[in-house]
């Protein structure tokens, strides 16, 4: 189990997280990426970790 925190205000809407982890990240009308789930199970960790790593402004943090 892990928890996603992400700072929407820092998001530049590049779409990288949605490209590597579309199962949990989606672009919305505000042109920002949003996680579908904040509390993620271990089987979804790898995908979300990839999103964390590709974000160019480091606004996704998984703990
Ligand atoms: S990778 Fe980061 S900056 Fe790019 S859309 Fe996702 S959260 Fe926003």
C-alpha cells in the first residue's frame, strides 16, 4: 500500500505520467494530470512509480 501526493499547481500538463501509467493517471479539462486513485495497492505501485519518475517537475510523490 502506498499513498500518492501530487501538486496540481506544479503540473505543466505534459502528459508523461498518463503515457506511462494510463491506468491511474488521466488528463482533465484543466489540462492537469489527475490520479484516479490516491491510495494504491502494491500491484499498482510499479506503474505509479514510473509516473513519479518521468514527471519533469517532480510534482508526483509516492510514499
Ligand atoms: S508528468 Fe507531471 S507535469 Fe506531466 S502531466 Fe503528469 S503530473 Fe503533470
